[in-house]
C-alpha cells in the first residue's frame, strides 16, 4: 500500500508539473482572439445575388494598374482594373450585385471609391474579359472586370464586394500588377 501511495503521489506531481509547463502560468480561461486575414487574389467568397437571391461565388484573380486605356486617360493618376469570376451556385438565374455598384476600392488610407467612379473607368470592358451582363445562368459562371480611377497613393489596399444582403467580402490587393492574367489583361486594355 505504501508503494501504491508513492506511485499515485509521483504521478500526480508529474501531471501537475506538465500542466504548469504547458500553460506557463497564464490564465487560459480567456480564448485568444484570432486575427482573420483577408483573402488574396484567386481566393473565393460565397455571397448572394442582388436582392439577396441565389448563391454566388466571387473570385477576383488579377489586378493591373494602367495610366491609359482604350477608353482614355484617367481623371486621377491611373486605372486599377480587376478581373473576377462570378459563379452561380443556384438552380435559377442570379443577378450579381456588382451590377448595382457592389464593388469598392478601399485604399490603404481608408479612402473608398465605387467601381466605375469616372467616365473612363465606367467604360472599361476589355475584350475577352467580359462575358456579358450581370445575370448568370444556373451552375455557370461569368468572367468580368471592374475598374477604378485612383491616385498612385491608393494602389493596394482592399477590394470590397457588397452582396445583395449588404454583407461585405474583402480581398487584399497588391500594389503591383498581380494575378493569373496580367499580360493578357494589359494587352486587352490598350
């Protein structure tokens, strides 16, 4: 019995030592706040269509910055043009909220502008990157672009998409041309 008591005491002491070593004495009753990072180009967000109808997956995949496009010169310093795919995951046609001004450019300074915020930006529709209007047929996708007329200082930051429920999805956007279709998009813009 004496050996059993010693073994139990030894096990208890070892377990307490391990528990103390694992917690470093910190109060573990408070969960740590995890920082969510915004997705990057090529990553998707599940959203809803205009008026909250349907299920749409939005995936921006390329950004280019140009000082001139076939639509003319920007009113500010340059155009930021982003390609995206809108995939209808519903059994009925869905109108993408982008047609109602769903995309925004949020600069590092916090300044935000809507897509097509100038005459030139509103007319940008590069050949090969526009599949048509905002309505996407069931279980298909459309590839489109959005353009913003921004200053050089507003490069980078975040692309924000507000869906039909008013919920916002954000993507981190690099300050330099990036993505899967940079050269093709630049060529289509001239």
